[in-house]
């Protein structure tokens, strides 16, 4: 029977394909006494060898997509599987205790994990414990005959269904086969949504319970344009979705004609249209979509995709590749923004009650334990600066003194490099993200010291509204067009201009077609968004008059009480 549901339209496009459930299976089992020891040992051997072949395929794919070094973790996993000592001990347990292979596997691997984890000061041993834990899951799944989801093993067209997708899950998705994804949680500004737009994979998020409604292999139709999801669509519904997909493709082709066009309004005012990236690989999409700059390079993916802190050299290569790829066009690099929903397997972040309000981003960089990694990143950036037009910004700044402390470290590292004879570009602009209301309120003071602002509305809205950007239940409060948010943005833009500085925006609001007319009116200088929104925004700006948008934003700022009133006003002014 056909079922219809609606989630948040998070990445444009349409797909009709079979469901692939990316959910952790139940790996619980009962300990039972066995008589046939040989049979149990044969089950163990079969599970070990099946796990070995799965890992080999995953590793080969990872080498192709991420490179030899990033795939090395799978070698470590295969070494665990091939360890004769561990296998012998599991078999010995089956023999001596007459228990099933599941029970023996768990007993022995738990013992190894406890030993390795006990060596607290030894990061290498801690990693081995994590490897054993991962590998055990795969062997256990094979023993129990359940599927451990492995996106890398997908080799036919599917729609991924999951509770949520981590950035590294998303990065592993192969666009040839993954036609869309649908999740229980998340919204337009969650990182899975941002990645989906970068990869141009249609996505519907925040459906609450899609993982319970759909079964493996069930046919689904998904629209990332409307947020609609249909399970077991009828042939007519399938045609409707296909037609919507074709209409969207035709619209995209029309926008594509603007790739090399200037971004000017109907009355000739220029705005800078920039794109957000997560990895050097994304630069291609930035150029293909005709962006004039990179307004946000989220460097934390460099840290999240690694097994250990990326070295100065690794970072230098990544920044250089991005700067060269942009061929002299500006690139705003944000220093690492770890914490919140972004954790690192090799860096111990404390458990916190409110991670989004906790120890994250610049707060880590300015702490004793973050100092070395912050300096390494700044050195890599400074060295790369000669390869293009680099701008640096710090995330999550609340206090003027935080900016001063970060700037001081930057100046120290710059002076050291120059003393060492290393060439560094002149005129590197150093700015901050405005994503905490305190900084937005005090923008006039910040503007005296920084070179630019980039407004991070994804966080600014959640902190202003006190509504978690990932939480479905409070998503009605997440209102980019609320007059309170517009007033904060206006305050920031006017404060920048009063000091002769520029203000941009790199939160998702910058590419929101309802918000763009308001932001043009407010006088935002730079709009940085998912690369795939750039051409659509250029088309919109071309047909609007900047003076009229000023009138619109003034009205919204002074006369509106609700988001609905603002939206109605935008419709009236942009018809
Ligand atoms: C923001 O907060 O708006 C932003 C651009 O940063 P992130 O989405 O990475 O938190
Ligand atoms: Mg942010």
C-alpha cells in the first residue's frame, strides 16, 4: 500500500529507487551450550572469512575515493581478523566452555578491548581497542546472519534511509548509486544536509520515523524539492516524480547559462556570490557553478576524515590546492570548528550536557590543549597564502578578547615564519564569524578590530531563538525571516560599513531565495552558500531592483512583528 510522508526538503532533486537501510542491526544473542564443537568452529571460521572479504571490498573502494592513507584503517581491521592468537583463544573458549561462537567471540574480544583500553596513556593501543570493537561487530553480524550496513558495498541505485548521517557517512556515498537520502532527524542546516547539497544528492531530512516505516528494498519516490516521500508509489506517482525531476533539470539548465555572468541587480548593483566547501575536491563544483569566491571553507573535515591530527604539511597541501583551484579569487578559510555535533575519534572531548553551548571551535583553539593544533593550522594557512587570495576567520567568537587572543597567536606565528625566511602573503584579511548574539550586538566594537564579518546564521538563529538546529520538535522556532534575526543581521552589516569593512554571510540563509531580497536590501556585501544555489541566486538578483529591496528590508525591520508578515512582504515586493 502506498504511504506518503513529508520531511524537510534539504537538498534539491528527485529520485525513484529502492530503499537501502543504513541502520545498526540488533547484534544481541543468547549464550547457549553446544554439543557439536566442530560445527561451532566452522561457523566462526565462515564468519571470519566473510568479514575479511567484506573489509577487502570496503578498503578497495576507500582507496579509490579517499586515498591509500585514509584507507589504512581497514588494513588495521583486517590484521585484527587475521590474528591467529585471537582466533585460537575464541576456539579454545568454544571447546572448554561448550558455548556458541557468538558467546566465545564476545568473551575474548571484550577481554582484548579491556586490556588495550586499560593502557590509558597509549593512543596507539586505544586505537587498537576501537579496531577490535569495529571488527567484532562485523564478525558478529555474519554469525547472526544480519546485515551490517556498509555504504561502500552498494553497487546498484538506491535511496539511503537512516536515523541520521554523519559527515563521514555522507562523504563515502557514491553518487553513481546513491540517488537520494531520507533521514529521521536533521534539518536544512544540519551537516548532512549541507554535504548533500555539495554532492548534489537529493535529500529529505527530519521525517521522524522513516526507518520504522520502510523495509529493505522497498520502492520509494523522494523529492528534495518539496520534502515529499512516497513508499510503494503507484505508476502514476512515479511518473509525476520523474516529471518533477525533469522540470528541475530544465530549470538548472536555464540557470547554467548565467555561469560566467556578473552578479548585478536590475539597476546595476553588484553583490559577491560565493560558495561554501568542505574539502579541496569541492572546488570543482564551485567553479562549475560560477561562484566568484569561496566564502567558507569548513576545515574541520580535514580533521574528521583523518585518524590523527592532520600535519602542517597535509594541511598546507589542502589549502594550497584550494587557493590554486580558485586561481586568485578570494578564499575564506575558517579555522577548525570541532565540538558541537562534530567530534574527532582521536581527540578526547568531554561529555557535555549541551555540546552546542560547550567547549567547541575557537574555545578549543585558545585552550592549552588546543594551542598546538591551532598554531599548526595557522602556520599551514600562512605558508599556503602565497598561492592565492587568502582570508582567515575564527568561528564562534563571543568576546572581543577572544578575537584579540586569536589574532595575537596568528601574529606570533606569522612573525616566526617571516623570521625563518618563509614567504607569506601581504594583506591577508583576518575576520570573524558572527554566530553568537553577543558578537552581533557588539558588532560596532568588533568592527574596529577585524577586517570583515561573515554571519553564520545556522548557529546565530539557534542561539538567538534558543532552539537546537538539529531538533525537530523545536524546528518551528528556527525562523530565518523572523524580524529579530533580521535586526541582528542589519546591526552587523551597518556596524561593518560604519568602519569601512565588509560583511558577508556563510550560513544557509545566504542562499535562501526568500531571504536573499531582504539581505540585498540590508546591504550584505557577500553571499556564500552551497555551490548548487549560486546560479539560482544570480538569476534572482538579476531581476530585482536594489532600491526597492532597501524599501522592503526597511519595512520588514521596522514594521513587522512576525515571520509570516515578513514573508508576505517579500512576496509582495518580488512578484
Ligand atoms: C553557521 O553556523 O552558520 C556556519 C556557517 O557554520 P556551521 O554550519 O559549520 O556551524
Ligand atoms: Mg556555525
